[in-house]
């Protein structure tokens, strides 16, 4: 069975890189992700990636403790860059040609994000990792992911989480929480379902980009969700 989508934006959480660690990145998780990405890329899927930085630093959390929000978000954006470079290294070790493009100007480390440059990398068959968020404070990596998906005209946003979809409540707290197979953008926004930043959901709605929410811990999770297999939630009109 062929993947249902040609060009995707994969949104990875920073926490998802930790594995069984309390901080930082697990080499095993990075290798597993690299193998899964290589698998779908070899099937002709054009892959864009955005990875969060919560395994290293969370700007909003630190701002709540009294840190200047702009500075906290800048540190958080740097954390996403660190994760992007580590994921790039894992992908290159797996034999996948990969480029990191940053919303922050860090030319000694990676390329700056430019729309036409990013498209050119996709045309050459490279995987792209977008780092540094939007380059601006007060925007989450979820919003940055949907923004880049819109710019790259991606067919779908795949949001890898710690659970297998969107639930009516937090399944870790509420045993009666039910998984939703489908949910509309409006329902997510109106009910403030804790799955993605509401600005990101509104942007996805505006550009009619479906969001698939799935657990990254499932074996061959990427391949399955791209072929409409396994458990996941689709957010669309």
C-alpha cells in the first residue's frame, strides 16, 4: 500500500526525544526516528520536520517563573536548533540527505530559512528540518510547524505525541476519557482540546491542512499513519 500523502510536515515534541531519560536526547529514540523517516522517504514521501525543544528548555514555563518572556522564548528556539542538529546527524548516519533551516540567523551552524531555498531542497529529494521556530518570540513550535507546512504546501501535518490521538480529556488523568477518531478544527478550538496550540489549529483551518495526531511510540508509527492504519485522530473540517 502506498502512502496517502506526497508531502508531509512531521511535528515532533522535544519530550518525545528523551526516551526514558529525564532530560536531553536518547540516542535510541533518534535512531528509531531516523529509520522510520528513512522508510517513508524511500517510498517517495517528501518530508519536512519541526521539532520542539521541551526536553531542554520550555520558554513559557520559565517565563511563568519570572524570566523575561522574550528572552525565554529565544532560549527555547535555540533548544529546537540543538534538537534539529542531533536529528539531522541521526538521519545522515542512516543515509538520508538532510538540511536544517533555521528561523534564527545562525549561519555557522546551519542555513537560514528561505522559502525558495527550502523548496529547492525538497526538489532535490532532501529531508528538511525547520528549526528556530518562526524566529519570533510568543509563537509556539506548533504554530511554527503549521506555518512551514502552509508555506511548503504540505498535504498534511503529522503531530507525534505521547498518546494515540485526541481525547475528550487527559487519558493519563481521566480513566473515562474517550479517543476521538475524527474532530473538526472548530471543535478543537471551541472546546480547547489540549492537543495543539489554538493559533496553530486556526492556521491549519485557514489553509485547509489536515492534522493527524498519533503516538510516536507505536512500532512503525509513521508508516502506519501515512497508510491510514493504526490508531490516530484526524483534525479537519
